[in-house]
């Protein structure tokens, strides 16, 4: 059981890091839209290719356009925060229980 607990704890840490990195990608992508960047810039293309599928999925179910403000990035950040505060600690509690 000790090996399984270590594996679950490693998954929790990697998930936490991945969620944090993706949250920053979403924040940067939202900020970049304010300056109207060159659409052929490789960084802009990467940010859009990584975030637009998630934004499109959210926009399909929730109206996210309020005037000139798009709240899809904010919804994604809330979802990421929920996963970080719920899922990651739950995985740590599971790993702890497997050890004892």
C-alpha cells in the first residue's frame, strides 16, 4: 500500500502543478487579448490553441459575453481553483489513509 500511496501523492503534486501552469496560461491569454496582438505570433498562436477549445466548450453552455467583457477565462480560473482546493487535497487525504 505504501507504493500506491506514493503514486497517488505524486499524481496529486503533478496535477497541482499542471493546474497552476494552465491557470497562468489562461490569465496570460486573457491579458493578451486586451492588446490586440499579431495573430501570427507563435506565442499568441500557442496560447490560443491551448485555451480556445476550453473557452469554446464553456461558451457553448454559458453565455459569457457581457458587452465587451468575455468571462470565459474567469470561469475557467474558477474551475481550476475548485479542482485545486477540492481534488488535490482529496488525493492527499487518500494517500494518507493508504499509509496508515
